[in-house]
C-alpha cells in the first residue's frame, strides 16, 4: 500500500469530478446536495482530452468558478490524473458521483469498484439529482448549443456571461 493509503482520510471533504463541459443545473444540484453532507466539496474539473470537450479546460474551470461564486466550502481544482490518485494525494476518501438514470448505474458502479481496488479506503457516494434535473446532461446541452437551440434553462445563469 502507498504511504497515503495508510492514513485516515477526511470524511468531511469529498471530491465531485467531471468534465463539466459545460457545468449544468444538474451538476449544481449535486454540488449543493453534497455541501449538505460534507464541509468541503472539491469540484475536480477533468482535462479529458479523449472526450474532445467543446470548451477548453480554462473555460470549463471559469464556468465552474462563476457558477459556484459565494458557495462556501467549494474548491475548484483542474486535474489530469486518475481521480482516485487525486483523492489519495489530497487525503480525501469520498468521491461523489451523480446518477441520473439506471443506465448510469452500471458504469458508475464499475468505476467505484475500480477506484476501491486502487485505494481501499476510497468510498463512492452516489447522489441522484432532483426529478426536474434528471434528464440534464452536458451532452444534451452541447448538442443544443451546437444547433443554436434554447439551453439557458439548463445551465447556471452565472455562466451565460462567460460563454
């Protein structure tokens, strides 16, 4: 086991990761609910070049910063490693994942098991968005933007000025 894996990690801090391409009202729902459970939520913005994001990393970080202004306990951190490695390096043992539909569950369960196989103290907490946000995804938002459709109700209004 690595040195950091022998330490007791913080249960008061959690990491919520994603590409946030762009951040949506669904992401914000999960962040707000995570803050009801944890004192600090690190919103980890993945570089994710393999996903070929619509917005570059700096713009996505800017979106998340704008959307979370004034939210006490939120820290934004870009990263380009395995999420479990980031959590371990920050001595955080809780990863937050959002589940919109049953189709998300199998992938997220596999990722949770993979993370636990790398670092056994890592726990994954799954949060479901509210029903009104259950259909919202960055993929849907990007598609609407691409075709110049109405998307403003699907993203935090704070990011509209950044776009």
